[in-house]
C-alpha cells in the first residue's frame, strides 16, 4: 500500500499544479493582458470606457 499511496499523492499534486497553472493563465489572459494594453493606449492618448470582464463592449458596438 505504501507505493500506491505514493503514486496517488504524486497524481493529486500534479492535478493541483495543473489547476493552479490554468487559474494563473486565465488571470493573465483576462486581467493582466487587458490592463497592459489599456495602459499602452492611455500612454498614446487613446481613452475610452473601461471594459467589462467577459463580454467587453459588445452591447455598445451593437448600438453603432
């Protein structure tokens, strides 16, 4: 049983590590990247309303 528990612990650790990696990647894609892009645009003098997290400004674009 000792060896089996060892493999289960390794598997659980790898699954948790993969989940943490997924969470960090989603955070980077949904939060950090847009913030960096917005900062670059503001440096160039381009302003606009702040984006919403998931749908962005789709409603405003449809009104145009």
